[in-house]
C-alpha cells in the first residue's frame, strides 16, 4: 500500500474518533469515504441505519471548503445539524422554516468559510439568486441524501429533486455522492440515469439488518399479546402500526388505559397535532406511536427498539421499510407481526376496488408474498433478503422465530381427518374459526341453533387447544387441502388433494404449532447485547433528557443508547476512560464529561461497585443476561396462555413452573376479578374424578385442598383437586 493511502486511512480513523467518537467504521463506510476523498463520484445503497450520513459528513471534514447536502425533509435537516453541532462540527441548514434574517445569517457564515456542512432543501435550487450564492462558495462535495426522491417510481417522489441535474451541471469539477436505502431496481436505475452516474461505481452494502429480529405471531388476543411485548420493553421507544386511522386512535387509547404513554399518528390528523405527537416521541416523552404507515418518513430516531404490526402489511417492500425504522443505532431490536389469515380478506377488499386490472394483479401478487412470509416455516430473514434479490446462505440467522424455535414436525393424520370431516359435516360453508369451535366443542349459540352440536364431529378435538386447531387448519390451507370458496367471506371447502388423502388413507406430517407460541413471548437477549447496569442506565437517561431539554434537542443528540449502555457497563470515572466509550468524541467529552462523570462516580460509590473495568478487554465479552420477570408479567403470561386454551400441564412445562404455581396464578387472577378462560381446564380431570372431588368438597364442608386430598387418597392429585375447586368456584 502506498504511504499516502496509509496516511489517509489514519487520518480518516482519527477524524472518526475525535469528531464522532466511534472506534470502527461500519461495513463499506471506509471504502466509500476513501473513494469520495479521492474526489470521485459515488452512488451508495445502504439499508436504513447503515450509517449513510457519515459517508459524506466525514469527507466534509477531510476536505477544505464546504459540503452541500440536499435533503428532502425539514425535520431531518434540523436533527442532523443538531447532532453535528453537538459533535463540534460547524453546520447549518437553509429551508423554508427560517426567517429571511436567519437565512441571511447562515449565508454569510457560509461565505465567511465558517461552515463545514450546509444542508439545503431542493426547492431552493430553483431560485436564481440562490444559485449565484452557491456559485460563490468553495464547494468541495455535493451529497444527495434520500436520492430515491428523484425517481417517479419511488414512493416519495419530489419534483424539486429534478433541480439536482442543474446542481450537477453547475459544479462539474466537484464530486457528487447520492445515497438511498431504496431496495427496488427500477428506482436505482432511474437515479443513475437522472444523475448521469453511468460511469461512477455503486456501493451496495448488504440489506440484512442483523440487529433486528423478526417474529410472526398468530393474531389471537393480540392486544394482550401486545401488552405483554411492551412490558418487555419498558421505557423503550416503539411503533405500533395499524391498518386504519380509527384503529390507531382506539389502540392508542387502549394502551393509555393499560398504563402506557401512547399517541396516534395518521394522515387524518392536523399537521400541528402530527408534529406535536411526533416531537413528543422523538423527545422520549411518549413511548409509543400508534400509526398508519404514514408515519416514519420524517424521522431518524436511532433508538426505536420495537416495531409491531397489528395488521398485515400490503407489501414486503413496505414491511422491510417499516421494520427498518427499528434499531438504527445497531442495538438489538424486535419486529413482531400479528398475523391472521382473516386479515388477508381485509386487504383483498381494498385490492378489489382498484380499477386498473394491472394494478390489481400487481397488488394481489405483492400480498401473496406477504402471506407466504407469514406462513413460512423457514428463516424469515432469508425469505426477505431473497425477495430483494440478495443471497443469504446461512443455515440459521439466530434472530427470527423460525430459526430460534424450529418447528418440530408431528404426525397430523388424525387431526387432519377430524378437521376435514368437520368441514364436510358443516356443509363446506364456514370459516376456520367456526369449524374450530365445532371441533373443540365450544358452547356457542350459533352452533346450537344450527344443530351442529349434534354432529359426531362436535368436540372431537376437545383435547387440543383452540389455537393449535386454528394453526393446523392454516397449515392445511397452505398445503392446499382446504380451498377458499368464492365470495366475500373466508369460507372453505375440501380440495381434490384432500379428498384423495381421505380416500387413499394417506398420512400427513405438519409443523407442530404449540412450542412456537409458548416460547415466543420470552425475549431472548441477542448476542452482542451488553449486560449493563439497568439502574445506572436509567439515571443516565434522566440526565440525558435534562441536558437535551435545556438545549432544545432530542435526547439522542446528546448521547445514543449504545453510549449510555457502555457507560453503565464500564463505569468510566475519568476523561481518559470516558473517551474510550463509543460515541464520545472530543467535543462531547468536553461538553458533557463534567456532567456525566460525577454522576457515574456517585453511583459507583453508593452501590459499592468494584473497580472500574478495563474497557478494551471487556468490550469483546458481551453476553446475554438472565431476564428478571416481574410479578405482574408472570400472571399476565399465565392469563395469555390460558386464554389461548393451553392446559395447566403445558403452561407449567413451557414456563418451567410447577402446576401448583400455575394454578395459584389462576386463583389469584380470578380472585382479582380478571376475566380468564378456564372452561377448557375440565378436560384435564376425568369426569368421574371431578364428580368424586366435588362430592368430597361438599361432604367435608371446607375448601381445604389437603382435607379433600386426605379423604380421596393417592389416586387423586393436588392438580386434579385444585382444578376442580377452581371450576366449582367459578362455574357453579
Ligand atoms: P442511515 O442514514 O443510513 O439510515 P444514519 O446515518 O442515520 O443511517 O446512521 C444511523 C446510526 O448509526 C446513527 O445513530 C449513527 O450515529 C450511527 N453510526 C453511523 N456510523 C457509525 C459507526 N461507524 N459506528 C457507530 N455508530 C455509527
Ligand atoms: Mg439517512
Ligand atoms: Zn432466521
């Protein structure tokens, strides 16, 4: 390697640490920056959170003169300039939010050479005066962020981006870098064409977001499921996507009732309300945004830890983009989608209203991919990446539900026969839920009215949890044993394939539904997650919020979560060790060190924390931590599983509790008046035993378990007796 490129590499690393506080480049950043600092054009394709900004911000520091950054969103410009300023990098923006006076002041600063970066809104470029102003600047680099806005094929085309051609013609000798996270080929090609990038290299990083984990959960009791998930992310920013505007409003209200801070966001709200809600979210004053997909474009919040889709996304492109808003800072974050086959109908309804037949077919195909993704029994990450034309060869990604809990296969011949015959006996004109109710013998008025409780299939699957039956039926739809009838409602009939199965007495293996659901709600710590001191982290968060409010900036501008987590792991107590922490550069060290260091020192003294740990050695040893489960969440988990009609035995096994503990949860829940489903528990105690136990309770005249046990003898377990007592108390 020639010495000058070696010294350039050194310079770049030094700039990275002193100005941004980072120790390493992210994938491709160094290659891109090296290329740009050699004064060559570049086209950069990197997923959201990949670290595109640094690709032009660091060259801006390397070059003499000024870097122009074209960016489409006013809010983003302000956040970026705030973040740069906090790092001691002189930057400003010019857009319609400024007064004429402010505008003038920024322009003067730029002309005096006092700015390294100047963010401009594309519509400025059409103003002739502005062009001559630009012409008099010593421009060393032009960066076009969110470059997909130039393409009409993109989802957020901006006519003003067409002015960029002019900018390029104006600065022929200046390198141009265009950056986008857009994954579609058509848009990429359009950008290259529009900007005349034919001979410039394209840098494409992998679109895999390895700090995101993907989960799909069956959509039953989804609100409880959501509450459960949110409890595992206390204080962490989350977006909950809903299908309609009114859904977002009612969901936000329900979440507030359940004790969370949540606000809605959708296109029907006034722009003031939208802005106010978004600001509260960005400033960590509200934990949850409940939004339609209208939300997300205008924010770069780096520490969103959770994205939940309560309804089916329309396309995988949209899903990738919406989930992509999680974990920009690289810390582990979760993406969870609640799926029910019924939701497909909701989408179908809208697709059928599309007038252009081509558009309709297209939308239908995109939706089919979403359904396939949901019903997948193999790696979800692999499916997503393949969909976007990227190869993913690994056996397991270790961070999707399919890879974390591979679904065991089981011999589903019996239950399949039962399901198929229930579909036939009820006349092949009902939905999955109704047929399930018949199979598990649900006490349902409609079933009785139709006389379906008299069928031989009524209750023949009562030994199985309802959600298992539902999931198996969904598998049978996927395997095309069950076919959807024409018409508005999702009703099913047997396919030729199913008839053949019955006729030839075949057998069938299907994925076991149960394990997946039970194990899912335990959040696993992903590799690379620090085992930091939660209490100190909280203290530092509060401090960060105070500093941010005093300066009128979002908290992440002060320090990101990764920085606070490292502080709460390594307890830096002097400038030297504080500077070792990621995200702490020279300016922030000077500005915030004096505030943070004493707080950390006090904490260490008060909590008797042993000597500060050496960072360089420990940084490598990151391991997962055992999760402490709160009292309330353990009850809620039992309730959730009961509501899904799991047996006490299965709940105990899955949660590693004794049956007695689970039963004590049930009793406590009922005592507090919580509504839990317990009907199915009677199938756990044989009829004759239940009768005998009931009699023993009556005769003994007590509610004492041990007395009844003593009266009945060893043939009866405490579980039998306790279940019967619950049923006696609550069903008589
Ligand atoms: P993009 O524009 O590609 O979505 P950003 O430029 O907003 O991504 O960067 C996402 C986050 O990653 C920011 O919080 C940023 O500070 C952080 N980041 C960027 N580069 C690095 C790096 N080399 N080391 C650590 N964090 C980084
Ligand atoms: Mg960006
Ligand atoms: Zn996977």
